[in-house]
C-alpha cells in the first residue's frame, strides 16, 4: 500500500510543480487600459490659436473669408462669415486637425 501511495504522490507533485512554474508575473500581463498613460504634450491656447490662424490664412480656398478664432482651454469658438459650404468645411477641418483642440463651436455663417 505504501508503494502505491508513493507512486500516486509523485505525479501529483510533478503536476503541481509544472502548474506553479508556468504561472507568470501578473503585473506584466496587466491590460493596457488599466495603466495610467504617460502625460502627453500640453498645448497652450496661444499655440493652438496660432496654428489654426496660420492654417486658415495659408489656405487659398479661404481667401475672402471673414473668420474670427477664439481659444479657451482648448475649446475653440469660430465666428464670422464664409462665401460657401466648401469654405465652411475647410475651416472646420483646419481647426480639428490642430493638436490641443478639445471642442469646436462653429458659429460661422454663409453669406
């Protein structure tokens, strides 16, 4: 009876050792959504304003458009007037492309 007990415990011990050795450090397998991302670049309002203004002024399609840009904590308010839908779309596009823009309130009207 004792030999049977020894024969049975040997495979069980080996199996336990195998299972325990295959366990990995769970900290290394933490899902990326649970980890706080590193701080990204911070954009101040004057930089956001300058980039939007430069993009709008350098776009030949927007020549003749009367656009006013205000930026407060990454929230952009666009006002003024444009000649057509294409100009309105392009102003919106140029604004959203700029890094640091959080929200756009487009109050621009078509003439």
